[in-house]
């Protein structure tokens, strides 16, 4: 039904917007970005190019593309 299909999209969205369920936390893209920015400037480009998603939540369709898009929006070129 309709509510179930909406849930399918809302569920992975929480990974990027934890505020949807009332959590004051950064999304996975922001956490990844913040971690990379704490590393030496000379290796950041390599880190951006080697992000690996793992675990059950990564099975959501399109999550890798979404992560890539969000990281690209945050990262300096």
C-alpha cells in the first residue's frame, strides 16, 4: 500500500537526515566528510576516492549514488 512505499524511501533517508526521527546527529555523508577533513590535506583526495559503504543499510537501492552526490556537494574540488 501507499504508506509502505513511503516508508521504503523514508527509512534510508534517516541515514542522511537523522533529524527526521528526532536525532541531533550528523548524516553519514557529513560524518564521512568531517572525518576526512580531520586528516592530512595531502591524503584527502585519496580518501574521497576510496569511501566504502558496508553493512545491511547499504543494500538500499541508490545509496552509493546518493552518498557520492552528497559528498561531492560538501567536498572542495
